[in-house]
C-alpha cells in the first residue's frame, strides 16, 4: 500500500481557500444590490419577472413633475391665442371706409399703443406696466365682434353689450381663473375710463389714430380730416395733449411744404 505523505504547506493552502470566499462574495453581490435598487426606483421587473414595487418619489421629485392640469391649461391657452389671431387679420374699418390699401390691423394699432405706454417719459401717479397691459387688451373683444365704428349705425349701448359678451366668451375660452379675471378688469377699466392709466391709454388710442392718419395721408395722398376733427379737444392728459400737438404740427408743416 502506498503511503501518501502530507507536506506542511497543504493545511495552509486549504485555509487560504476557506478564507477566499468572504473576500469575493461582497464584490459579486454589490452589483446585484445596485440592480435591485435601480429596479425599485424604476418599477421594472425583479428577478424571475416579478415586479418590484415602485418607491414613492421624494418631495423634490414631486415638485418637478408638471401638475395634472397642465395639458388642459395649455389647450385653453392655445385656443385663446388662436381666437386672438383674428386681431392680426381684421383690418381697422375706418381706413377701409377711406379706401386705404393694405390698412393696419387691430393688433397693429394695439401694439403701437403699447409702445407709447412703454416710451412715455413721465407718467405721474400712473403704473406704466398697467398702461401697457390695458393697451394690449383694450380692443381684444374685437377678435369676435370686429371693429365697430360710428359709421355702422350701432348704438353705443348695443356696441358695449356685444363687446362685453365677446370678452366673457374670450375669458371662458381661456379657462377662467386669475389671468382671465385680470384681462376682464383691465378691459372694463378702459371702457369706464376709471383710472389715470385708462385716461392715458385712451389718449394713446387717439394719438395713435391721428399719427396713422398722418402717415396714410403722406403715403396715399389723401386728406383725412375726419380723424383729426373727431379727436380735437378730447385729450385728457398732458402727455396726450403734447403728443397730439406734435402730430398736428407735423401735419401743418407737411401741408406747407406741399404748397
């Protein structure tokens, strides 16, 4: 029978093998623990296809998620803006009645009025931002009712009723809420001429009209006295009177040069 001799190194080798697994296992298991953590956050299936419950998001993550009302809010905004597109395409009737080719739109008129409020040097006791907002919305009802002028023969009370109904419809399309309420308040403030801001914007409305009339007189060789006569003596503010006087002075100077 052969005798198997054991060398002194063999027990040490076996001991080494016994100690090796504890050092290797943590390295092997770490990726699996990471994988489970990822699955727990993502809600993807765990081992064997069984789903791992999704963890509730942290408060910071919840704040980053868009509110559930976002789609309907976006829909209302686009519906409202689409309706307001008519302000860009509806031409001001006063110019059409005087056979002006390619006349300005309602939006053109409101835009330059907003610029007037922006560049006006001194607005004592007035909120410039509010003036700009009033200028932007003061004719917004015309997106539905169109530009109603005195030549249409519609009584002032009926015109106001139609525009009020149109404004209510616009605010309903917008979805109501604080922004719609603000638009309605600004429009009514202008209609009632109930603040210094409304006084200023009403003057800007008239100044913009006679400035446009002056420009059309130059461009088309027409005489548009009607617009200058209808606004004479009706300016309420010092800046309105000053700007109107400047427009009239330039008109007179232009007439002198033509003679």
